[in-house]
């Protein structure tokens, strides 16, 4: 949670590490990182390239703090925008590190790695193995997947979170095309005033 006398809330952002991203994907991630920083959130992500790097760069350039949860034995290096790095021994530990650090989550488009991350996130919430935390799907990339999962108990729940303008709720999951709406939704539901950074 954010607020005076408490640590800044951390938002874990899931996204692609691919170097072959569109300018629109990069710009969306950069805007998201900057908006999270302006609201006083710490950004946590996988720490490598692609939209992970763009979100980290946006946050750091806006004065925010960025944490990367990486892998110990890989050929590529973490991106240069991280304030702190937490290397993990394997992929399952890395995914759990990303989940455990998040007070809330934002999901960008991605590939099989992002699919593994959100699959575990949704399963743990669906089966009640982790507390309900706000989850935002930013952009349209995963909407077909959410439609396929519409009969899952999780997506049939009443949302325990307060909706805000620009957000569409699918059960307890939020969807939007706007980084600003995504971060405003998280601010409201994590106890931060929607009009002020902490």
C-alpha cells in the first residue's frame, strides 16, 4: 500500500521481452512506466528488453523506482533502467517472485512467457491460493483469451474492486486501452487518492 509512513505500493508489469516490437507497443509501455512513477508506484517486471525495458525506462525517466526479477543463468543482461535486481534460479521461481512482489498487476501483450505468468496469476486467484489483488489487462492483445475463459469461476465473480472511468470489468479483472486509466484504477483500489501522487 502507498501512503505516508508506509512503503510505496509495487505494481508488477508483465510484458514481452522481444526486440521486435511495434512503435505503438513501445510507446504504450513507456507511457505506462511514466504514469506509474508519477503516481508514486514502484514498478516491478522481468528486467530484460522489449516492453519490460520500455516500461522501466519510462518509470526511471519520470523519477520512479524499478525492480527487476531476472534469471541467474541466461545469456542476456538486465536492462540498464533497474534500481534493484533479484536473480532467480529458474523460471517458476522467477514467476513467483514477480507475483509475490506485486500489490497489483498490469498485463501488456506478450508471448509464451507472459502467458505462463498470467496463467499462474489467474489460476492462483481462481483457486483462492493468493489474495485478490487488482489486475489490469492493458490493450486488446489478451481479450480473446479472457473471452475463452469467461466460464471460469474467477471471471463470473462480482468485482471486489472499485471501477473507474475508462475501465471495463470482466469479473474482478479490469481491461482498458489507456495507461492513465489503468494506473488510476490501481491507485483507487490500493488506497491512493486518484487525484494525487503519494
